[in-house]
C-alpha cells in the first residue's frame, strides 16, 4: 500500500480507504460495544458513532500524511540527499542542538525560581502549591530519568526493572525511620547505598546477558522485588504499605508551628508551604547532583568505558576494558540515584505501597529516557516535563471537556499517549528529541555531530 | 495421589494456554530476533473480543447452542486478533527493521502500554466476568471425600490445543509458507535472494502468532470466566518464560515449556504458597535466561562478529 508511492488522488483515497477499513476491523467489537455491569450480568452498549468518527479520523490523517509524503518526495527528487554524499556530512547544528544549548539555561533559570514565579503569578505561596507540587513531581521524574540514563543511555544496558531500586530507596527510608527513628538526612545516603548494593546484587548474574535478554531479566527482577514487597507482610506491611512516615526536617529543624519550628527559628510567620518549598529545592538539588555526577563521570575513564561498552562490547574487551566492573558500576550508580529519589519519594508522600512501583513506572521512566534521546541530559529533562507535566496541563484546559464531553479526564489517556509516543518516537526519530552528540574527548575543536553518525545509533 | 492427579490435570490445562501464547513469542523471535513484548496484550485483546462476541451471540442473537456459539466466537476472535497482529507489525515493527538493536523492543513496550490502556479506556477498568459458558465434567476418581474432576472445559481446552498444534505443525513443516518461514528464520537475506517475499512471510508469522494467541484468549476466558485490561502482562511474561525454557525459536519447545510452566505454577500453588506463584515464574525466567539461554530444545546461538 504505502510502498507503491504514486501520488494521484484516487490512489491516495483508495489507500486511505484501506487504512480506514483496517481501523474499522480493529474497532469491532472492542470500540463498537462497551461492556457494562448490569443487573443480570454484563450488558452491551453499542457505540457505532464513535467507531465511525475513529475511522473517519484515520482516513483524514492518512490522506494528509500521503499528501505531505508526496510533496516531500517531489522535493527530494530535485536535491540530492546527504545520504548519497560520498564524504561524511558535517551538518549544520540543527534545531535540536540549538534547543539543547538554549534550553539548558532557560530550564535551569525556571527550575531555580519556580516557587518565586509561581507565588508571584498566583498571589501568595498557598495558591502556588499546585504548581510547586507539579514541579516536585516533574523533578522526581527528571532525576529518575537522569539516573536511568546512566544505565541505558551511557552504558547501553536496557534496564526494565529500574523502579525496583526506586522501591528499595523508598522502603529503606520508610523502614529505617519508622522502626529506628533515623532522620531523613541519615537515611538518604543509606538509601542510596542500599539501592546501589541491590544494583550490584542484581547486576552480577546478568553480566553475561545483552540486549533483549538483559531487558527481560531486569524486568523479572523488578517484578520479583515488587511481589516480595506485597507478600512479605511482616516487614513491609504488604499491599497496605507503610504509612505515617516521618516528614522531612530542615536539617534537623522541624517544619512545625511551635517555637522550635523552622518558622519561629528564622523569624518567619508559620506557613505550611515552607515544607513544600523546601522539598522542591531538595529534589532540585538531588536532580542537579545526579546531572553533575553524570556529566563529570562521562569525562572520567569509567564514563568513557561505559560509552565504549555501549558501542561495541567485543571491541571493548579486546582493548582490555574490564566489562564486569564497567557494567556493575553503571548498574550501581544508576541504582544509587534511584535510591535517593526513592527516599525522597517516601519522605514527601509520607505513605508508600507496592502500588507505586509497578512495571508501568519503569516503562514511563524508560519512555522519558528514550524520548529525550538516550544519552542526552537536556533531552531527558524536556521529555520529563512533556510527559509528566503535559497531561497535568491538559486537565486544566476547559475547552477540551467542551469538545469531548463532560467528565473528560486527560489523565485517563495519559498512558495511551505514552504508548503511542514511544512507538512514534522509535519510528520517526529513533534517536530521540535531542539527537545531537557532543564527543566527550576530541582533538582541537569540539564539534557536535548528528546522532545518525554514531554506530549504535544512540550514542 | 488424588490431589496430585487433580493438580496434574489443572496444570496441563493452564500449560496448554501458555503454550499457545508461547508459540507467538518463539516464532517472532526466531524470524526477526525480537521479543514481541506486546504479545501478551494481544492475547488480552482477543479475550475481550471473545467476551463481546459471546455476549452478542447469546444475549442478542439468541443462539442457545453453546458449541455453535463457541465455534463462532473462536473463528471471529482469531480473525480479528490476526488483524491486530498484522496492523501492529505493520505500524510499529516493520519501519524499525535495520534500526538500532533496542528499537523494536522499546516500540513493543509502547504497543503493550497502548493496547492495555486502549482496552481500559474503551471498556473500563473493572474486571469483566461472564456467565459460565460450559459446565459439568467427568469424575475420574473418588476416594475419601476427594473427587478428581475433569471438567468439560478442561477437555475442550486440551483438545483444541492439541488439534490446533497438529494443524500448525503441518503448516510449518509441510506447506510452502512453512518452508518460506523456516528459510527466513535461518537467513533472511539468502531467503530474499531466492525469491521469498520476506516482508510477507514476517507479516504472516505475526498473523499466525496472533491467531494462536486469540485461541488462548478464548480458552482463557472460557476457563476463568473473567478478564480485565491488565490481564495481558503476567500471562504474557509466563508464556515468554515458557518459550525461553523450551528453547526460543523451537515450536515443540514452546509447547513443552508451556506445559512445564503450567505444571510448576499449579503444583507450586498447591504445595508451597499461592502468594509466591508469580515469583516462581519470574525466578524461572531469570534463572533460565542466565544459566540456560538456549533452553531445553533450542540451539545454542553462536555470535558472529
């Protein structure tokens, strides 16, 4: 269908018709009938108009796509493509690169001043709570994305069980603080250490595996940890989780209204928002620490070994790089940052349960890394904002519920769009949003090259 | 002994279902070397198609013969799920051939998330339970108040599986399509040079895998009588475990692996602890992949540099 690209209109219409027909086939009966629990068992509600709308949408989209493709093909026929060039093309910095240099400072600026901006914009700290909470959520995912980026983006080890280390960190703080009364600042490094140790433990047996098999085994480990958390009721509280986890304190000073509290000590008026703002800067600091560590590590021998390992493991071994240590350090470091993020998660929520650490969470973090362009720090941050913040913003757009009817909740469609975005990204831009790579070492001038010139493709 | 026999029957039934799903994994891995992560969700989609088709047939069209209704449901589910399999391959995997190593797997995870949430959005998040479709059975043995019971459902599941596997075996071993499929599995480039339409063969492989998953989906619905949008993941992983255990790329291996996983799961639940039965399955997956990656009937893979 798509292979025979003639661009005459009847052809395009016929092709789009076929697409619509396939869409129709896919819609029956899943979309056409909805099953609802009725008084006498399941009842069916027909929804044929929805199917018609669906097929029409596919038809229109396909026609538009074919028209655009036809135009591009016509233009391509006139200008030779860079792929046909005999010499390596030193491309102009493309849009992605400009975004990545400019975006860096814009992001940092906004991130550092968000509580100020938000409280000015909505008039006071209290009303700004929504924005600051959203900022905390996004930054948590930015941090997790950056942590996973070490494993997936730099070392090229696809880890589908990353959330397990997040869980280890979260449970570590929750258990240590509720049973031994240790403070957050003692637990934070401990959580990182524990998670790193788990990273080593789980990383060790999978050293021989690569690619798909490695991914599946890490998935299995992630699920095992979650199932153990659910079933080991004596220690973890089972599916009910652990509640009333102690709140964070300002380096030992609690955020309370009494005279030993944060507000009284610093001569401020008590405001429950102080704690939220503090948490915001805490996660910002942790995320930036992750970023800083990653950037510095990339320049160290170990970081270069990671990237070499990603490109070609056999060549790596021939050059005398110890692949065991290289892989284990990547796992351990990635896990340590997940552990920090996990203990932050539990101090912020005050309640954790295995529900928060499902495979889906791993997939979301992976999606963020993939969409950001594996290996690119700014790309990961942009992807986290888009994927975590995007649906939140959609929720507030009133006209959407006017279009799709009352009770329209974009959050329901969030994961649906995640899935679609992952596929679309792999098909259209497998190298991610920011697909430009700056070499870690270079002779003379440092020039960014397009990701297309890197052999593994995600360099 | 009675308990053992009963668990054996249950295990073989469950194993048949896993085996049917596992074939889809093993064929796709054999031919394009990717883990079709979305296969478990294709199985779940087929369960929903079967559920709705069954409701339409019995409640609206008033077909009272269960056998006829089940047959129509089976054919319908196979056809529609095969279409899903075809469309998924076309949209999400075919453009990625020749892309980097992990691209198809990531795309497949995307498809998996999409499918389960698509069903959640269109059908709601609640468990859907059907009225029992097929009741009754044969009491095989009776002693001291314990009856070893072989239900008609179980007979049907094992028969359908056996018949389909024989047919499928014939298809792969004796027909031109099967020959093309095996040739592509060995060397895609060479097969293409010899005039085999590789893309078409791969498409057909996906279609067949999805159709077998659809059979598994119908049987699953028949057996448990309940399905939800999240039911694809765990059976999917278990079936993948079965495929790996049997030796990925080997069809008899997939069925054998399925039966073993089914038996292990059932006996584990009966004699050890039901809470940790999924842990057992996941542990087997990890252990097999780490220590025995070529499985029971598989060929050891030699890596070419």
